[in-house]
């Protein structure tokens, strides 16, 4: 089982809403997490994406990116969202996906140093939501943009099994 498949199972087990939304972790390359969801279980009374579902998928992409980055750093910790907001630009009228990238494509030094020194850190992320087939190179403009700040507490070395 791949790292992404294990993580998806963990998300579905720990956050049952993610499974109900049909969230699928599509790809992770160490710098970006791509997450998709079908429109069918996430539509509103107008047949477009329910705002809460779109927000949730965007948050999962950003929260998941922080979790995976911690794993890559050999750390475990408690990751929570501190603040988050979303701007809905256009209706979500098909299956959709969220793409969250590390700022500048790398783990910020300040975040890395704070984790090492204090066992905690904050990371601000942007997740863009698009309609259509999931891709790390979207050709269309996003239909929604999420901005959030995530806090890691109790970061410690991950046990190697």
C-alpha cells in the first residue's frame, strides 16, 4: 500500500465526513497535494457544489498537505486549522478537485525551525478548487480559493517501525 493510500485510509477512519464526501487523494509529490471529490454527494438544492462541501475538500487538501509534510520530515504531531476562509468565485457544476501547494514549493525555514526548536509551528496555505478532471497543472481559473492557517502542536520524532 502506498503512502498516499495509507493516508487516505487514515483520513477516512479519523474524519468520516471525508468518506461521505467521496474525497480521494489523487497525488502528492512532496510539494503539493491533489484531492478530488464527486459532485453527486456534494451538491446543493441548485445542483451545484454545496459550499460546505467545497470548503471541506479545500481544508482536507491543506490539512493533508501539512500532515504529509510532517511525515516527510520524520515527525508526528497534532495538526489543526486555526483560521480559514474561502472565496467562492464560480459555481461548482461538475466533479471538482482542490490543489494545495507549499508556499514557494518548499517547506518554509521558519516553520521547519519552529518545529525543531519548540515542537510547534504555524503554516499558512492556499488551496485552489477547480472543476473537472484532477490535475496538478489546471488550465482553467479556480472556482474557489481557500486561505487558511494551520497549527502543529506536540511535534516529535516519528517512530520508525
